[in-house]
């Protein structure tokens, strides 16, 4: 095998062109290291779900190859998928079955799942997502958040080596989001690799160790989250009651893109010692309350990479 | 599976699998069991069976009322071309079984099969549950076979529901006893009962073709309703075409052409020609549309 043994997902020039001619995924080279929580980021319509479907063997790639857990997909689907738990494009349930019966059915679909432990495993999965009390209720009576939890429970029916979670906190309230995020961290600390797609940048920033950014079917960047954000320069922030004067001084000192909002002046930091900039402000009689550089967020990184706002659909 | 294997790095599935406990080949039938349970617990399935069970009750009551006035029933099945069993019901309740099967086979039974078969794959795609079954991983061929086996089970259950309902109503409303075959010979009630069971099995087998056709249609679309409507539409079309004399060269290849041959089981000796042709046609449809469904389903992109 030519690839590194500690790579859980590896794609080479993975491409999908739909029958209409639309290029959904274009030459994707994705590498997901084992044990990482990998954030897969991109606006709606950027090809995230198509990529996930190709990785799960639901869609045949037009060109290129994908390996999951070291095996080619979709050819080795039956060997690979029992080790993979997936939540793809939101949960799908049998409304006329109870939550528990839904899980029993999904578990029965896996020929490697032991029927003798089925009920125990289903109960454990329900407990893990906090649905034990509602397990006997028909799934059509579930709220969106409960459905999302049940979908997550289906991914946790067996110990998995890889979890593929497509927008797992969709439809959850803030409390539910926190619970799911801490569940993801817990699973990751057990050694499960988590592949998490999201359009929520702060979510990726909170839980992920690695991230890849997609836009319009292409991979823009991938790497360690801290490094992605570090590649972008932070912004100089000055808090002062004399905002107008401060803005003038900052421009004078060579700062670009100066923005004044109430008593906050932000700017691209100039290429000189910031202590001199501060001294210049004070010398000009600006009463400085706060002075510092704000660390760049992943959103800044995204905007810097794509040159556009995040919510633009491809 | 233990927690240790969950942290194994990639590329070692076979090793993990060997260490993680044996996979029993019988576990693969868990899906079939789940499918049967799911299908027969659906409100819709139960409603279809209830409609089928009601047909013999209505026929039985109609015959009872008609003959209660002193008049005698005319010949001819209620669907027109059916065998003339109906006139015998007043003499022997067992004939209600044959009448009810003759009445439901042209439309009610295949329509019910069309609904179940048409919904089999398309309904799962529509609900989005198909993608979760496939990543479980159910395996495409295994899922398709399971769906087909379940549709067949429904054919049998549906036919037996009609037969048992008819037998019950027949026993309650009319006398039972020795009966006369179409050829005029007398057979005992026990043998008559045996023939009735055999006929029910042949009727169930007559539905294999529609089931395969419906399953194929079901793999073509992501809409359960569209698949059901198409299958039932095809059924009606074929039934109509089977009545047009100019098409008689094609008619032996229609899945419904030899359906009513089951009446030949009531001859003495049994006239096998058409019965065998019927089963042959059903086998042909199962092979052709089964392969087509497999070819389509195993290569298709699952985007729903």
C-alpha cells in the first residue's frame, strides 16, 4: 500500500460530474489522519455531501479514487462500512416505527452485527444520545433535534473506527449542540476518527483538530485548524473614546482598512513595531482604553482564502 | 468488537475482523426478518389485506341475498371472464374460495402487490432511509433480494387472506360437503380443500411476474407513489391489451394471460398445459425484470 498507514480517508483527484454536466466535486485530494477530528467546511452547494456520498459508496466517482480505512471505495464497501458510523444529510427514519425499532432495523441491516447483543447495543446507543425516555415513541412524533439524536445513535450502534457526521448539530438547541459537541470530543478521545462536515465555522473551531475548506467543488486548503487560522494576520483593535482621532493616527502610521465602530477602531496592523503605534496614539492625545491584536478566526481565514463571504452558495 | 480495535490505525481491517469475533453467516437473514416485520406492521399493508379480506365477505353476502329471494344465480364470475364457480356457491361454501380468488386475481391482488413492490425501493429512497440501510451496510444485492423475498411473502399472505376469508364466510353462510369438479366427477370435501390450497398457491405464484415488474419500476425512481402508480398502470394496460383480439400473437407473453388457468386444477384429471405456461411466464418475468432491477440498483447513484 503506497499510502500512510495512519490515514483514515485518502482521496486522489476524486471527481464527480452529474449527468446534467454539473461538476459537483472537482479533483479532490483529501487526507484525513487517524485519530483526528476533521472539520469539512464549505458553504451549501460546495460539494461536501457529494464527497461524503462517494466516500460511503453511495455514489460512483466519475474519476479519481477514494480509500477509506485503507480500502478502496466503493469496491470494499461491505468490509469497510461496518467500521464506519454515518449521519448523512440529516436523519432519515421510519415514522411509523418507534425510535428503538428504527435502530433495531438499521442494526439488522448490518450483516456483521450480532443479533444476540442487538437490544443491549441499541439501548446503549439510545442512552448515549439521551433518548432513553423517548425510545418507545413513534419517530414521526419526534422533534427535529430528537430525530438528529436518533440518527446519531444509529451511527453509534457499534464501536466505530470512523464517524462521518454531516451537519450533526443541525436543528438542535444550544444545549443539544453542546451535548453533541462534548459527545464528539468523548468519541474522539476513545480513538475514533471523526469526519465532521459543517457550515458553522465556530463549531469547527471548537471541536476540530484538522480542517479542510471546500468551495465550488474544489478543495481550497486543508491542515491543522490552528495553522489555518494562523496563516491569516489578525487585526489591530484600539478601544478609545476618541475614535476619529485614533483612526487618523492609525492611517498616518501606515495601517490599512481602518474601520470605526462606536469606540472600537480596527485596522490591518502596519509593518512596524506596534509599541511605536501605541506611543504615536498617546502622543496625539488619544485616550487609549484597550490596544491589541485580535487573533484571526477561521472565518477570517476562509474569507482570505476565497475572497468572499462564507454564506455564498456555489 | 472491543474498544481496542476501534483505535487501530487504518489499513488493518482484515486483522481487526479476525480478532473481533466471528461473523455468523446466518446473521445476514436479520435483514429479511426486519423487512418482514416492518412490512407487515405498516398500517398500509394491513389496510390492503383488510380490503382483500372484505371481497369474499361481500361476494358471499351478495350471493346469499340473491338466492335468499328464491332466484338462482346466473353463471359467470363477477369480473366477467372468470370461471363459472359462482353458481355453485349455494350448494357448497368451498366454491366461494374459488370464486373469491377468481374475483380478486385480475385486479385486487395484483394491485396490492403493485403497491408493496413499487414502494419497496422507491419508498425507502423517498424517506431517505435507503442511504442509511446501504451504509449499514445492507449490501445492494442483499437488500434487493430481501425486498423481493418480502414481496413474495406478501403475495402468499395476500392470497391466503382471500382464501381463508372466503372459506370462513362460505362455511358460515352455505353448506359444506362433497363437491363436483368442472369435469363433472365428485370429489370428497377433504380433497376439495386440498385443491383449494393448491389453487391458492398457484394464484400466489401467478403474482410473481407483477412483483418482479413492480420491483424493477421501484429501482427507477425516488418516489414511492410514482412507482406504485406506474406498476398499477402497467397492470391495467396489460389487462386491457389482453382483451384486444388483434394482439393475440403478443398475448401469450402478457404476465396476466394465463392467470385464470388455475381453474384447470378443478378438472379431473387436471389439465396442466396452461398451468405450466402460466408458471413459465411468471418465471420468465422474474428472471428478466429481476435481472434488470439488479443491474439498475447495483450501479445507481443513491442521491436521495
